[in-house]
C-alpha cells in the first residue's frame, strides 16, 4: 500500500515561485506541503538570477521604459498586460520589503543609497551582480524551515492525480531512498520552472527535465506558446560545465557598458547600448545578429565567437560582478581577455495556459506559478508574484472546500510505470543515452526552424519514444539514488515536453522574439499575437488560439519582417 | 659568518617546555648564531588575545615586534602559534596605517615605536634556509642512523594560506631537515594536521582524540619518535600521551622531540644540553638507536624511568 | 584579439577512480576506474559527467548549478574536498564522498545534520523593533565587515575537514555554521542574543584555529579571522563558558606576571579536576612545572609596564 499524506495545498518546485507560494499559502492558514526535485533554494534557475528589476512609479520616464521593455522586448507582446500592472504594484510594494525583512542586504553606497544599474530600467543587486539569486533563495529557504513547513527535498513529483474532474494531488518518488508515495491535496500548485536541460547546451540544470510541462501534457492541461524558447548567446563555451556562466549583455552595475560580442574576425557585432538600447535583456536581438554571423561563416552556434568586458575598467567588473572570478580561475585577465561562447537553450516563454488573475490552469485544482506558466516570461520578481497569487488563491479555495478522493487505480498505474523502469541488464540502452539523444535532437533543431526540420525533429523524438524507451535497461536496481532510474523518468518527461514544444512550433505560422521560422520570416501581430495552445487528450493532440489583449501598450506594426523587428 | 637575530622564546619555552629554550640556545651557539633574547616581551596571546580584542592582539604583538626592531635584526620565534601571531600582525601593521598608528599610540608610553622594519621567522627556517642544508650536513657528527622520525608541523607554521601561500601545506622544511640529519621521514596521515592544543582546556577529550589518532598513525607508520617545531604540539603529544594511551588502550610511549633537540643530537650535543630528561615520555629508545651511549660517555645517560 | 585558450599543457587523458558504495546493498565500498578524454579547461564535474553520460555509468553524484552557486557538488579529490564544478580536473583523480558525512550512495552525502543545526541557530535576522520598510537605513559600511561571509554557498567542504567536528559528539557547530551565525551577528539589524548562541549552542570556543576550513573553502572566505574570531569576541562576554574563562584567565595571567602561567590558566578554566591533577603531577615529575605554580608565580620585572601598554591598546 502506498503511503498517503494529506495537505491543503501541495506546492511542486522550490524556486522563486514555489517558495513564495508556500509562504503565502501558509500565511493564509492553509496546511502546505512542498516537494522539490532538487534541494530547496538550491535548485532550478532562481539561483541564477543576477539581479532583480527595481520598479518605480515615481519617475515617469523610467516607468515608461520599464513597460516598453516588459511588453515589447521581454515578452514580444505575448504578456498578459493586466497581469503586468498587478505585478508592477507588487514589485513596488511587497517584493523588496518581504525579502529585506528576512535580512537580505541590497547593495547600498557609503551614504546608504541603493546602488542600482543605471540604464533605461533600474535593477538592484543583493551583494553582487550574479550572486543575487543564491542569497534571496537562501533566505526563503531558511524562512520555510523556520516555520516548520514540511518539505520533501530530492523528491520528484512523477504525475498529477485527478478524480476525473479535478487535480487532487500528486505521486512522488523520493529518489534518495526509492520511496513512492502520494500527496493528497485540495489544491496543487505547479512551480517547476522554465529553464530546462532539453538541448545539448542549456542553462537548465541536471534535474530540470521539464517535468511540469510533461505532467501537464499527460493530465490533459492546456499549454501555450511553448515554442517561444529563448537562447542565451554569450555563455561560456569551455569548460562544458560552465555553459551556464553568462557574460552579461544586459546593463551592468557600475558602468553604462555591457559585454560585447565579437565574430571570428574579431569584429564587434553586438552590444546592447548600440543595437538594442531599450532591451535590458537583449537576447532575441543578440540571436538575430549571431544568426547573420553564422550565415556569413563568421561564427558557429557552438563557438567561433567571443564575448568579454575588456572595454570596461577591470576594477568596475571586479567590484560589482560575481563572474569576474571566471577569468581569474581560467588564468585570464578580465581587463584584456575575451572568452569563447556558444548559445544555450534558455528560458521558455510559454507554459501552462493560466488565468493570471488567480494562476488557475485549464484543470480545476491545478495552479501554475512562475516560469511554468505562459502569461509572462519570468524573472525572480515576477515568479515570486505568481507564487503569492497562486499560494493565496489555492489556500483560500482549499480552506473553503472539502477534499475530493483520488483514483487508487491511477496511483497503481503510475507506480507500475515508475517501478517498471527498475530493470537491470545490458540488453538495452541506458536511460542517459535516451536523454542525450533528445537533447541532441533539440540542439540540431536549433534556432533556425522551418516546417521540414520541425517535422524531422518530431519524427526523431517519436523514434526515441518507440524504439529506445521500451528497451531501456539500468545498471542497478537499487532504490537509493539510482541515477539511471531518474534518467529514465526524466527522458520520458523530456519526450512529452519536447513533442509538445515542436508541435506548438509547427502551429505558429510566423516568427517572433526568439522563435524564428525561415518559412514565415515575419512578425504577424494581426494573427499571432495570441496564446498558441496545445493539449493532449486520450493520445490526441488538439490546438487552438486565444487572442492577447493589449490595453496598455499595443504593438506599433501589425506585420514586419523578422530581421527588421527589434523585439 | 655570524648571524644575529632577535629572539622571542614565548611562554611555553619559558615554562612547560623550558628544554626548548635550552636546546635552541645550545644549537644556535654551535652554528655561530647569536640570539638576542627580548626583555620582558610579554606574550603574543596564543589564540586568546585575539578572542578578546583585536586591538589587544595587535598591541601585544606590535610591542614584541617593536622591541625586536630595536636590535635591527629579524625576529626568531620557536613556537608555531607565536610565529603566526607575529607574522600576521607584522603584515597587518605594515599595510594598514590606521592600525599601525593605534598600536604606536599604545606603545608610546613605553617609548616604543613599531616601524615595520623587520621580518619574523621560525628557528626551523633559520636552520633550513638561512644556514642551509650544506652547513647543517657539515656539522653532523652523530648521524641519526635512519631513525624513523615522524614530522609534525603544527597548523600555524603552514596555514592560513593568506599568510603562507597555497603550498604552505606541504612545506617540506622539516622533512628535509630529518633527511639531512640522517633520519628517515615517516609518512603518515597526520603530519600537517592539528594537535588540538587550543581546545585542551575547554574539552580535553577532543584534543586527546585528535592527537591520539595522529600519533597512532605515526606509530603504525613505524615512527620511533615525533619531531615538531611547536611547543604547544609538543605539550599535547608528550604530556597528554598517557591520556591517549588510556583512551585507545594502546601503549605508545613515543618520544616527542623539539626540532632543536633532534638537530642537537645529530650535531653532538649532550642530553643535558638539550634538556632531554624533561619530557614526560622518556627518550631512551631514540638515544639507543642513534648510539648515543657509545660515542659520548660510553653509558646511557641517567634518565628517569 | 586575445586568444581564448591559454592552456597549452593540458593532458589528453584523465584517469578517475570513483568510490562506489550503496549502503543498502554493499557491505564495503569499492573503487571503479575510468579513463576519459581531457577536454579543454576541463573541470572535475566534466569528468564525472563524461562517466555518467558518455560511458553511461549510473553512479550517484550531485550537482545543481554547474556554476559555483548551489554548493552541492563538493567531493573529495585525492583526499581533499573540491567543488567539482569549479576546480580543474587532474590527470589522476581518486574521487570520494567528503569525509565526516553519511553516504547516501557513492558520492552523495547527507546534508541533514547541517540543516538541523542551522535551524537551531535561528538563521534569519532577528528583529525586536518593527521593520521600517524598504529600503531600511543601512550603508555599505554597516555591513562591510561581513562582505566575504555573504559569499558562502554552503558547500560544506569546511565542515568535512574540521578536526573538531570529526570527533564524535563534539557539540561544535563547525565552520560553515559559524560563518552563517557570524554574518548575522555582524548585521546591525540583528537583535538576537548571538553571543549566547555562539557560546552555548555553537560552542565557538571549541574551534582550535587550525585553518583547515580556510584551506578548502572554494570561495576563499577568511573563515577564522572574519567569522570565527569575531564570534569568539562576542562569546567572550558569556563568562560562564570554559572558553571565555580561559581567555580571561590567560589575559589576567599575562597582565599580572608579564608572561602566561599555564597552570593557573588551566585551574581557572577547569577548576580542580582529576584529569588536571593527574596531568600536573605528571609534568611536575619531569620538572616541567611546580605543583605550586597554579597558585603562585613571581611576576617578571616588566609586568607593570606590559599591563599598562595592554590596557592602553585594549581600550582603543
Ligand atoms: C541563467 C539565468 C539567468 C537569469 N537571470 C535573471 C536575472 O538576472 N534576474 C531575474 O529576475 N531573473 C533571472 N532569470 C530568470 C529567473 O531566474 C526565473 O524566471 C525564475 O527564477 C523562475 O523561478 P521558478 O520558481 O519558476 O523556477 P525555478 O527556479 O527553475 O524552480 C524550479 C523548481 O522546481 C523543481 N522541480 C522541477 N521538477 C520537479 C518535479 N518533478 N518535482 C518536484 N520539483 C520539481 C526544481 O527542483 C526547482 O526547485 C534567469 C534565469 C536563468 C536561467
Ligand atoms: S579553524 Fe576551527 S572551525 Fe576551522 S577547521 Fe579548524 S577547528 Fe574547525
Ligand atoms: S565557508 Fe566556504 S567551505 Fe564552508 S560552506 Fe561556506 S563556501 Fe563552503
Ligand atoms: S554544481 Fe552548484 S556549486 Fe557546483
């Protein structure tokens, strides 16, 4: 018999969104339980946050710049603009006090004024640029432990449970010990993030296999805009493990300069202040410029171009930038040397189709917060806001309603699926090989897409699903931290998520932001400023679109060539 | 060539380890090294002054440095912990003018000034670096006959790396010295670990367990004795050895020698000159191994049982 | 412009011996050996990933960021703890779990004891006054003394090498926890009784100042000087603990005599104990001390002056 734990609100994921969801739901008096695949506050992409945006309503000009950045450059007109207004309020009033109360130190100068990135939009750092995320997450983690909220770390949620109509909890595998159990919840918040390790080079880390997206697919939830997938351009090429070290092309603390990109001839081909002064996170523009260099043979997607801060005073970099240490560790001089870069699969704009007022998904009882949603790209602050909204809504609803039973049969089926992978032998491929293959497929698909290469990727994914997965064999059947076992589960999740992503890409007949289709090389705001939705019901894929309103900041052109757009 | 140093023996060498002071003087004399002992130098404070007040720590050490500077020569210490306190303070006061001024204000009443004109070194380095291996070797009249000696460096002669650099850890000065004297270096897990002295009054069993395990490893590695440049390590290994034995139910009876004693034996000094009878664990086996009885008086010196 | 690759002397192969132990199955640990190609600027983690990915070995190891942020990837490499994602791969590496920790499987160790101890230290700013709202009055100088402490990523490398923690039931918090506590104690906003926590809960005076923790800290925190000693100075106020009594007795002795009298310090720290007496007899027998030393020793001629100067220094 599988153990069953009862809770009002189950939060899945321990990043910025999940931690705030837990705290805010607990504030409302609900019984909360948290499951984290990595370690609380040490996993997911929240620890990568270099700095956090400083929203101000006092300066009109800065505020206008912020809005323009949010809507146009950061979200390519795919954000929920009403959400942005509420999130702005939150950032102005709650985000910073909540964290400062716990003891976060936001960098000040000698007179006690906040030090900030002085660009068109403002940002703050906790301690140093690049060190902010770990510090914020550490405080949240300590607060969650202090309150005695039950947290299951190094436990992966493997499926969502329903009673036919409603999501009523989830199945969990504690992979330290191999214990499988059920958390029976009145409401469930999915907060598994949006930076997944789905391509050979990715900012997503080891445990980030898009489980949230995959579980949503399997449960029949709607997913929107999965194809709007960002790539980082200025990430370290070698060593491989440092592909998540980012040479910030976005405004830096202490200087008006940013990192620059140089092609194989040493010619500078991108810098933020020249090429996209309005974008505080100019990744889509970087990509377009790099694509031109690649086409001209002056760079490769995986190398052959460089980035660096050598035009900036080394002292400034050392004072404010955490990654100055990357140079010294490699025996390089940050004031002189440049580092070879490659692109990395980065955050996914899309995710579960949510009603951003309450973060409800298309499935009753299931909420989505942070990167895993589709209403806004993300960021540490917005993800925290989502956590608050979802946490409060889920808690209030749970306190007012009764518990619905879950299907024992579904638990038995899931248990069989999970334990079915515990087969040892050498008569089949290892699960990690399936993972590597999937990442290779998505890497090969890459940035430049068209109908043909997306169909090919779909077929390749299907081959892994049909030919590789059924034959997977492990080295050991231990239940203690069985890496192979986790890899098998990850591979299945990745397949579902990647398939949904590629299908979604096939549906979108335009290019936008980081999504580039050679066969539709223009931005089409008339037809495609919408949520491009897919879902899988009983094995069948369905799709629809849902228009996006632009009450505050509509796009200027209804249609423009992709390489002429700046967002 | 006569070499002259200011000499700060430290409190141990003046009390519980007086044999260290004695043997250091004896060895120095033979090498034509003159040690000018500081008068009323006070104390570097071990780890205690710095746990009370940083200013006190800087003042106490700055005072010793200022006294030494009056002699116009480098300062020699024979204790790891004194060495670190003095070296750190010297570095700090050289670099930080505010701290230097504060110390000098406190020293003014005595008419002392810290200028930052000298360096601090351990007597071990005077032997291995200033005198050098060749002049050591030339003096050896009673080679150690492959005596299996386990070096025990102590923490504060090798760490922190902010003072000693990355490779401070394996600084092989003592290893080299043992070889030069004709001994054999015992390799074991504990050579650069901590003896536990600084917790001995707070929780004796922790210190005894720590050093007990190092000694056990040294003995398992075949050590006939342990050699250390630090009187605090010496105290733990020697005076607490019976407690280690009680704890591990494993009699070790391993003599613990100060660096200057080991050198003294090899260059022909007598057990009396080296104060070898002042240890809790007797040194008879070491003396027997190197043939001490035969080449001097023909009989083993009378050591308490 | 500048070349991106400076290393010209990188080896072409890396040989690893990886510790394998599954407490549920294995009676004893074993080591598996692998040879992997050296890749440019290779880190330890790249070598481990190669074994896991390309060689498809399912051994247990942990990492969550690959960029020195999460602090979960530290392992012993040739006997010393290293942050796998940060330190260079060596041509020959014996890779083991960190010492002094319970092994979950292979290289993965439990962090639970650390987390449990951390919780006891109330590791968030303790406020008695109302929080005044963002941004609260604070300058860079107010928090400057703890600037390095904020770099701690809780990798626990320092905990694994601390010789005091390695002793069973030492009661000692260990360096990583002292870094956390010290940061809070140096925070002008914090109003918790950190002195008492440092003295009683964390038992800071059990630190032997061996600097082993600093040796292995991947972010190079001056742990002893900037975290532990400030805490000792705080805990010194808690006169009831042996460590504080020892420091006080030590200073008194030097001020009174002009040098330290170890027997007196021992007596004042511990009182009269069986162990203390035994030791005193043992040492007295060899003329190391006199039995009366603890009660009486003659001051050195300069004792007065020394006291005056120390008092002048201390009062600054
Ligand atoms: C390289 C990089 C740099 C960035 N820089 C910035 C910046 O400078 N400023 C900024 O504001 N934002 C930045 N962001 C974006 C920001 O970090 C994210 O948008 C935000 O932190 C997302 O938070 P989250 O809680 O949604 O997801 P995450 O932080 O990714 O958390 C996901 C959590 O879900 C858990 N999880 C996953 N699967 C499961 C499962 N099956 N069961 C249980 N738990 C699971 C994971 O272990 C993890 O704890 C950056 C992102 C990246 C990748
Ligand atoms: S200095 Fe103190 S805390 Fe650090 S390792 Fe040594 S005993 Fe442990
Ligand atoms: S102090 Fe250094 S070694 Fe210790 S946990 Fe923190 S980062 Fe790791
Ligand atoms: S993997 Fe996070 S610190 Fe190494």
